[in-house]
C-alpha cells in the first residue's frame, strides 16, 4: 500500500490535509522525520506563512537533503500546497531573498498593490484554467474549475511550460498550479476546495510517474 508523508516543517496546514487524505482512504502520516521522508512513496508539502521561515525550519530540521534526494534521485512524486508550492522554487522574496528547494525554476514575488476594492492577500474561491489538461492531475476536472486561495505571493516560473493552471487576480495572470514531471504544486488549497480539491488530491494519490 502506498505511504504518503505529509511533511511537517513547522509551517503546514497539516490536519486539514490529513483529514482530506483520510476521507479519500489514503495511508498517510504527518512527519518531520528524515527517515520517513526517505521511505515515503509520495510526499506532500503543505504550508502557510513565510517563505523564509519555512526554509529556515526545513534546514533546522535537516529536511532539505532527504527531500531533494527523494525527489531528484529516487523520483518520489511531491505535491506542494500554497507555501509548499512556493518553496519548490529557486528563491523567494518574502522577508528578504531566500533560496528555496530549486525543484521548479523560478522566483516567488509578492503581488503588486491593486486598486481598491481588490486587496492583497488574494482570498477566496477563484477559477483556474488548465493548460493541456490531458495527462495532468487536473485532467478529471475538464478545462477549468474553482479552488480556494489565500496568498500574497505567487510563483513566477522561468519556463511557462511548467504551469499547468492559470488564475487571474487584479488583471494579473498567475500560476495557480505547476507540474514538472513528478514535481507538482498547487497555489490553491485543495483540502479547502470541496469536491474539486478532493479530485486533485485523489488524482495525485492514484497517478504513477515513470522517473
């Protein structure tokens, strides 16, 4: 049976993600142990809060090396959620420039200040349009679907082909999801996005990647 490790690095929305996976019947553990990360069949990086604090916690807990070894060398599929997607990038600007995990080439920048009534952070349900959904974990949802967001920063990918879903806020199009082989990210919260979010999580659980 596939074992999912929900990685606890001190910045996660852990219980909500665990609850969604349990609803789907998945075998999952919440763990900050490098040995569990190394043994997991799939990894989930949830997250809320600061990019800098998240990466400091990952380094303090000795999780950077096992995460990168699992994903890069063993081809373990990984799904980053919200902040967890952002730290897949090369660098983030929040609280000062901070190196990320470097799994998705790009940088995490704050939204510009929008004209009222729009505000930062971007909060609430918004529509995501999928890019070539066939073969994506988003494929079962057709061409677009609504998801729940809460974030002030967004990932700007070096290669737009890494973007699997686009969303628009304040007239700006931003990456709502990314997929680069077995490395995936959702800026939205699937665990808070009702049926659509459960479909995304189920697709991640069931899909296999040849790495």
